[in-house]
């Protein structure tokens, strides 16, 4: 607005001073001529600026075809112009219709498209200037110059009002766009953070369920999944068995070659076992150098074959630059109908494994009733 007023003032000063110097006006009319020139320039800029901004800032999101609200606004504006400038009414009714025009423009500026706002402003300017120039309407003054100034002042008020509302609306839109951008940025950060948390959760769950050294399921997970498989096998009446094995003379390996070599043997043992078991078998590190494999849908004879293959594979391994071979002692137990927890099966496999240790190691022993009677004196349960 300062630029509009300043530019119009400079233009009026230069122009009117030129007219005075040329003798086209006298000094007494300088003020009226200056006021007319100034308001004319200022109103022209104020009137055309909303239109230029509307064209420049228009986007595809605005309605192209006029809606009901746009048509209603235009018809009301047309009616107000007609009553105020063309009809025979005067007094309060005429003043009311004249006051309604800025209200209608406020409505358009706040609710309707920018293109329509600029069109409505230009239409209103023409609707005021036309009848006023023909001697109609409430803006008539004591002379034509006064009438022109009255008209220009009214248009100036209307133009300033539209520009102010337009600027306010654009500021609100920019704030909305900024908030939407901030929201999108926050949403993206939340998605990224959520993905990071989910990844961290998966890693934590994997660490909590996996033996850090060998990568095999740890004892807690093995027991949990094993109990589920045990119950399923008992319900379906299918065969299942447990293999437990323990690396032979492992303490001596650690003492002689160090724990680093011992860890390499444990990892190698886990890798070999993983390659032998089926994808639905359960394999886990029970503790230390002790491992277990639960074999669903497998008879004791099938478990013996798996254990024997593992025993032979371990013997053929060569670990580290020392070319160390290692062996293991295996114990096998079937699943019985009375088993209610995997720990019961593990205990019997453990008894068989320690019999293998006692029999000279590097061998496979199947659970027998005699092992149970020697340790607990219990009777034989019925196999599933």
C-alpha cells in the first residue's frame, strides 16, 4: 500500500505540475486536479492488482466452473448495483445497497476462487463508474470533479478491502501449506522412527532367542517351541524323538588351545548340525558344549540314523590351523504319551547321552528302561 500511495503521489505531482507549467490549469485548481490524478492512479493499481495476483497465483485445485455459491454471490452483487445506481430508490435503501457491495466482496474474498474475486472487482468497478459517469447513483457531487473523487474514493476503499482480504487469505493458505509440510515431514519421521523401532525390536527378539556364539536357538526358545511340537505330536499320535549330544573332551580343547579355538569348534558343530536337520526339526544349544535336536514325525530308528550321520560328520571335520577333529556323544529318547513337558524327554535323552559317555564316548545310545530304573526306579511309560 505504501508503494501504491507513493507511486500515485509522484505520478500526480509530476503530471499536475506539468499541466500547471503548461498553463492548462490554474493554481486554484491544482489541489482538485492533484486529488483526481492521485486517486485515479492509486485506484487503478489497487483495482488491477487483485486480478493480476489471481491469474498469477491460480492453481488447478480451484474450481474452474462456477458453483452455486459463486452464482449466488454474483446475482446478489448485480442486484445491489442495480438498486443502488439504476433504480429510483434513494435514502436508506440506496445507502443499504451501497454498503452491501463491500460485504459481498468480503464474502467472495473469503470463500470463492481468486479468479472470481478479480472478475467481481472489475465488474463492480464498471458497475459503479458506468452509471456515475451517466449521472446516476448516490455518488453525484456538486461538480463533476467532486463526483469523480467520490467514485475513486469508494473504489479505493473497495480495492483496499479486497487486497487486505486477499493478503490475509494467502497468508492463511501459506500457513496451512506450511503446517501440511510440517505434518508430512513429521509423518515421514514417525514412519522412519517406527521402522527403526520395529527393526530394533526384531533384532532384540532375535538376540533374545538366538545363541550369540553359534546362531542356534537358545535353551529358552528351544524349550518353548519344543513344548509346542511335543503337544502337537502327542495329540496327533505321531512318532517323535529327541537327540542330545555333548562334545567330547571339550574342556581339554579349551585348556590346550584356548577358548577362541573352542568357540570355533562350537560354531562349526552348530553349522554342521543345521545342515543335517530338516526345516521343521528343532535344533538348539542347551548350554556349554551341549546341543539338542527334536525330530517330529520321526521314529527312534530314524533318530539313530540322524545321530549316526552327525557323529560321522563331526569326526571328518578339521578346525583351525591345528586341523582339530572333534567327536560327540549322543543320547536318544522317544516321546511317550505321558510326557507333559519337553524337559521329561530331555532328561531321558540326557541319561542316554551320559551312558554314551560312560561307554567310551563318540557313540550313540538309545534310552532304555534300565537307565531309568538305575536312576529313578520308575516304570516304563507307553510310547506314542
